[in-house]
C-alpha cells in the first residue's frame, strides 16, 4: 500500500495530510489538512490522515483491477446545535473525535480546505470544554472567475 501527503482539489486548493504535516516543525506547518466534505448528502469536516489508492478487482469474464483514490479522514463531531442556532448557522463548534471518527472517503467527497481553530467556549448548556470551530474561505463556490468581454464590432473595422 502506498500513501501520499497532498492532493490538489478541483477548486485549486491543495489538501495536505496529518501524516506528513506532523513531521514538520510547527513554524513550517501549513495546516491545510482540515477539509470540508459532502458525505451522503451531509456536510461534515475532518482532518486528512493520508491519501491512498485501493485496488478493486472486477470479477467476471474480463476480470481486471481498477483503482479508487481515497483519503483516511478523522471526522469532527457534529456541531453544538444550540450554539449553531444562536449564531444563525455561522459557528460550527465541534470536537475532535480522534480514532473514533476515522473513516475512508472517496477524494471526490472533499470540497475544500478549511481552517479549524481551537477554542474553549461556555456552551448554552453551561458546559465549558475544549472544542474547535470551522472557518471556511469565502468565494470558493465560484468555479469560474474569468471575465467575459464581448468584442465591439467597431473595434474590428480598419480605417483607410
């Protein structure tokens, strides 16, 4: 099994992995291993451990191998519902589930790299605990940022 540490997403971002980032000194860590995912129609967030390919054998008369590119991701918990509601769906405060949250996902489920910021809030329930909140880079949902300009027919005429 081979694994690798980074993957370029369709939006141009590069998602990295905890596997290699943990080997770097803190001042050289890029912290781009936290990602937004769409799994079974649900938005969730997680920390990429590493990327790899799985070999899948197709049985039948023309047996052959095909490869599926996946990521091992440690998913963060669902957000605190009360805090999410009080913040008008803007503060996604969750906990790191560690090994319990490990899941293999298809890389096409990864939508963007996000920031995950540690904080220690007092939740509406009165509990104070170590959590993280997610910050997304705005504007990544715009896939085409080029400018379309129509040619003016008069610009193509030559003066004689």
